[in-house]
C-alpha cells in the first residue's frame, strides 16, 4: 500500500481510485470526541480490565483506544528542545476516542459523557501535576479562554502546562515577541504577556503613567 493509498484507506475509501481526494465535500458526516493521556508506569492488568468493561457499554460501539509507544530516538531529545515536552520517561500516549453518526447527533452528549467517564477512570494510572495532554488532540474540557479581551497568563496555564509542561512559560515569551497584540488566537491559544501601560513625560521630566 502506498502512502496516498493509506490516506484513502484511513478515511474509509477504496484504495483503487484517487477520485475521492478530488471531492472537497465529505459525503458521510461523522462526529468525534477525543481525550488524551500519557503513561509513565505500566498499567496493571486490573486497570486494563476496567477499561475493557467500559468498551462493552452501548455508547462505545464506535469507540477506540489508541496507544502510541514512546522511547528510542524520542527519548534522546531533551524535553525543552521543542515545545513538545513528553519524551524520556514516558511509556506511551493514550488517545481515548468515541465516534457517532450524523443521524445520532441528538445523542451527542451520551457519547461525550462516555469518553469523559473513561478519562476519569484512568486517572490513577496516568501522569499527574500536570496531567499531561497531547496538543494535537485538542481537548476543550481541560480549559478554555473567553476569546474576548486579554487572557490572563494564569488562566492559560491551566491548559498550557498540560500541553507543554515547563515549556509553557517560554512559549509565552515567544508569543509576546511575535504576536504581542494576540491577533492569532483560539479557545486554547497561548497569550502574550500584558503590555506595559502607556506613558508620557511630565514637564518635570518624571515618567507618569496614565
């Protein structure tokens, strides 16, 4: 299977024709909620047994649990070399997923609550302080800004440290340098540091803040 065929396969299409890639509109609309974790210590058998039991619940008909192993070259890269910090000392990443079809959209919260219960169940087996989360699997459950007005650094830290751990403060500095007005923003964006208040010089030459 070629790389481009794998794109078709993972999207649920036949690999015999590339024509579906030319269609800009998805024919079958589906919905999804995902959450993520990182594991540093092996999860005991009884822990996995509890996970499997939840996959027999009716809401889990289209649910998945993806485990992505770490180690090797990943562990050789310092945790502060890039914004992504979870490298040495992490066994694998967990991606908790549940899907539902458009015809079942009225029951969306039933599926969302299922994956939230699974996330709560695995709490004893995953990272803590912070509970690490993978940025590319954006999870608005862990915190959002109001997307209006200034975003306090400590508010953004709620989700920022889960995604970036100790690299969060460095990313704030980068954001402050390249986008001090916070033009590029979303529900979980990293805010810039507050700007200094404008000032002018009084007649006596003293600096007065207004």
